[in-house]
């Protein structure tokens, strides 16, 4: 399991099962050339509940969710650039 906190303060928990999912790897392989797959990557990585928490965490005052911010969060999770709590 991978637990951590992104640089912006989002707490996440990713199960080993999610990290070992072929569909996640397939979506990740295509997301650079097809950015519309990012929502699928986030859902496969975090699950529906944490995806919604991430969106609420990133949402700005006007209610919008900046794509640049959500991308930063996902990169933080994958790169471990936030504070790692536990990696077991």
C-alpha cells in the first residue's frame, strides 16, 4: 500500500491491487497522447471516493477544477514528490 500527502496537502492511499491493475497501466501508457484519459487514470488509481476528495481539494473559489492542478497532484502521487507516509 502506498500512502502519502501531496505537496498541496492531499492525503492519498493507493492499494497494491490498484497499482498492479493492467487497466491503470494501459491508461497511463496512453494518457500522454490522449489527455482525456486522465479522469480514468485518477479513478483507477484512487477509486471513486478518493477521486471525489481530490476534486474537492483542488476546486477553486469559482467551483472549477483546474486541469493543471489535478495533473500536478497525480504527478506528485506517482513521483512521490509529496510527503510519503507509508509504503508497505
